[in-house]
C-alpha cells in the first residue's frame, strides 16, 4: 500500500488540512491544475501547462508542490525519461478545512484567503447555472431547502451527504464513456439575520 503523505488521514476518515497544505492549495494555478486533473484525468506538465496557459517549467513546479502535499501523484507506469504523468490522488477523499478556532492566530489569514478564493469560484459556478439549466437540465440540478436542525442533526446530515457523494462518485479514469464531470456543492448557513444570531448567542 502506498504510504499517505505526512499529516494526511487514511481514506476511511476525514482529511483535515493543516496550515502548510492550506497554503499550498491557496495558489490559484494549483487549484486550477487540481480541478483539471480531477475532471479530465491524467496529464503531463506540458499538456496541463498548455491547457492552462503556463509554461512547462512553471507547471512542473506547481505539480510537484501538489504532489508534496498529497493532492496528486505520479503515474510511474506512464512516466518515461523527463516526461512525468500526474493524476489526482485516487479515491473519493474527504478533504476538509479546519475550523478557524483550531488554528494558531498567525495561520488564520491563510485559511481566510482560501475561503475567499473558493467563494469567488463558487459564485462563478452559480452564475453559469441558469444557462446550463436551459441547455441541459438533466445535468444542471439545484435544490433549495430550509429546515430546523440541532447542531448534532446538522452534523449527521452532512456526514450522510459525504457518504452518499462517495458512493456515487467516479474518478476520471474509472468513469464510463457516458459519464461527465460535474461540479457539486453543498453549503449551509444560519437562516437568522446577523442581528438575530447575535441576540440568540447573548441570551
């Protein structure tokens, strides 16, 4: 069995990112590379660099950083000479961000920056939803809901969602010809207005 990178969880438990891995993932080109490898499958530094507008040297450096932190891995059987093939780390990994209060104060800005970057990416995806729904509703789905939950109930709901996602998810290499890469998002926020939430916390 291939050893897990240092600080990384096994495949049967959540992989909580540490500050070093959060920083590695904060680079916009690295996130684009990781997204492409997950959606399109294996690539070399040359092919992924051409696709994303980066030269081979730059692409190779950032791919090595992603490998160092366990997000991708080399495919030895396809690599030859100076040409190295890369793929996203196999399996439906449960990679999560830590709660801000678990980090040292000096590490929290890095987490906040990654959250801002991901938020901007998600806003761009949501902006594409109406056109995608009009073109192909079978592949553009949206559910909006509202519920009263306890903190424990919300945690159980989230864990059940993660298990369901892993049950149905396929890697780019294992997917049949009719499969398509699909962006999937789940988020929850309190339905209270900020002033209502503040009053509740002080009661």
